[in-house]
C-alpha cells in the first residue's frame, strides 16, 4: 500500500518515492517520446475551435478528432466510448476506476499573428520546442496520457483500478454539454486532470465575467459637436479567457494638434506598441500587446487597457466608445487585480489575489459597445459579495461621471478548493522525485478547469511552476524535454494510483 492507502506495487509506506514498478514504467515511457510527438502532430492538425452557435460536436474538426482517437484505440486494443461532449478511452476491467481528464478543444488562433501555421506542429524552427495551437493546452496531455496508458498496457501491469482517459470537447467554451455528460455518465471516484500545472493543483479561483454595455447614441450628424474629433469605435480581443494582444480605435475629424498629442503619447515603454494611420479624414490607432491566459495576466500586455489609457488623455464628445474609454481608464486601468474597481479587490494567503482582466471589447449590432471583464476570485467572498462590490463600484462611477449608466450583467462561479484527497500525497511524491523539488506541495491557480466537476478532481501538470504559460498565447509551445518528463510522471502516476 502507498502512504495514502490507495496505491500498490513496491512502494514502501511513507517512503516519499514512487514504487519500483512506477519508476520502471516511467523509464519505459520515456522511450516513447518520438511516438508521443507523432501523436501530438496528428492532434494539432485538427482545428478544434468552437464556432457558436453550432455545437462543437457537430463541427467537422471535432468529428475527425474523434475518428482519429477511435482508430488509435482500435489499433492499441483500448476501449473507446463516444458520449458526444466527451470521449472515454479505457484500459482494464476493474470495477474501481481512475479518471484522467484532458480536453481536445483549443483556443482560436489568428494565423496572421503566428510565425507559421498554428495547426501544423512545428518541430524544427525552434530547436527543442514543439510549437502549435493546443500543444500546452491540452493536446500534448492527450498524447502523453495515451502513451502512458500504452506503456502500462505493454508491461502487463495488473490493474486494480480501471483507467479511463476522459477527453472533453468543450473545455475552452461552453461547459454545459460536459455537465450534461456527467449527469448521464457516472464518473470515477478518483480523478486527475492534466490541464494546469505542477506540483498538484488543489484550488482554483471562481471564474466569471462582468459585461458592461453602453447603448448607441444619436447619429453623429445630429450632435452639436458633430465637427469635433469623435471617437467612433474601440474594439479588441478575441476570447473571454485571453489577455488581448490587439485593439483598435477609429477617430473622426481629428485636428493636427490632438493627433500629434496622441502620437506623442504612443510610447512603447509599457510593452504595447501603437500604430497610427490617417486616411479619409479618420485616424486609426492600433495597439499591439502580448496575449496570455487571463488567469496569469501579468504574463501578457493588455492592448485594450493600454489603448484606453492613451485615449483617455483627450476630452472626447460623448459616444459609446468614449464612455467606454472613461470607464476603462477609471475603473480598470492597466493593472490586473481590480485596484481601481471600488472595493472589489481581495486576496487569499493560499489562492492569491482576485484578478480582473478586460479580455474583449466589441460593437453590438445596434451600434452600442460591450466590454467583457474576466474575473477570478479566491475563496473568502461569496458570489453575492463579489457582485455587490462590482455593482456598487459601477454605480458610484456613474454618479461621478454622469450620463446614462452602463448596462451590467455579472456571471460568477464559485472557487474550488480540495481540502484533502487521498491521491494528492502520491502525486506530490512523484513530482518531487522527478523534479528534484523536494519541498514541493499543493498549489492554487487562477484558471478554472473541469477538474472541479469531478469527484476528488485535482490537476497534475502539464506546466512547470515558474515557467510562463503559453497555452492561450500566439506562441504556444511545449519543450520536448517537458513532454518527456510529463510522459514519465504520468506513467508513474498510473501505476501508483491504479495498480
């Protein structure tokens, strides 16, 4: 038995090391790196990006991904079950089960911002790195989990827990189909997701959105200030969970003096680059930042908020875009932790600070404009308290600034914190053994994964602590060495949790 009472093999109780059989499996798995890279290349080639309102499972790339996985399982004598919102790949016949959770959908990829084709695995341009959309989030995890299962299968390891690899098709978009799948399918009692970071993630912030809308104003020609410089539009961002790398503003009837002031304020010292172009009586300002996952916003440079900060230096006539500039500059600023948003900011000693990131800004069909603020809150505040603090800040701002208040819609999920789970000590021991970080322990993340939907769900990798997360960026990569390490630790995990 392991020290947690859930393992097997030659693992000595309280040893703090993987079992001998787990270490042997890890060494064998390390020899499968080339095979895992080939599988990853095949997975990356499927552009499994959500395209609402069509459900993911009805899109051809998702159907083709499932067909590919079904074909592999047929070749490798693994069970394959298609449940629509997820597929389940099984090994073993035991009644007790171990769930390994991954996902096959990926974030959008703007090909113009990638050096190469994001859906072709680049193995050569950056020696030691594998570049492509989904390699870190989460297709490399699908590939390594499959080859770790093959290693256990080929070694003939007797399993007292059936291993079930759960590949979700809706992690990056709408979780509703996956929740419905779990209502119809009884999940294992013990689950490990491969969708966050090491050592072991036992806490995730509550994730939600604050949506602020300014309605359209009267036509420009009906305004008394019609010949003044006007901010016609301000847009940016692509996804609710990405720090936006691009933003654009369009200004009409701007005079040379104000235009020169804007150019003077377009300093790249913040890490955001600005391009200004005049044509047809209009000035277009483009901001180029750095994309990042919104759970780690400090790793990116927000193009929208920095563009708003530059535009806020000018006194614009009221338009939906100019009102949004005021709101962004006053309540959001260029920080990441709701520093200006009334009393919304908070912190937790284990889970860290609340983060608030403006991820999308888009024009509505009626001519209005809406901002999406991605919010991630640690334990310590209820959903009601978060919503109350946010609404109070917006109401106070409206009184101070005057004018029509913004429409406000708030969606907020609960934070997730596993106080204790039986497999956590085993996972920690495996990580310590293979990383050499002997003081490592459970950690919290800002991201929200579907591990929280499963019994005893925790995350075990695939990203190393301290390394910049590239999963939602325009330069997503995983190193070959990290892939090898993940493959070894996952094989050891399967043995010590399922054998």
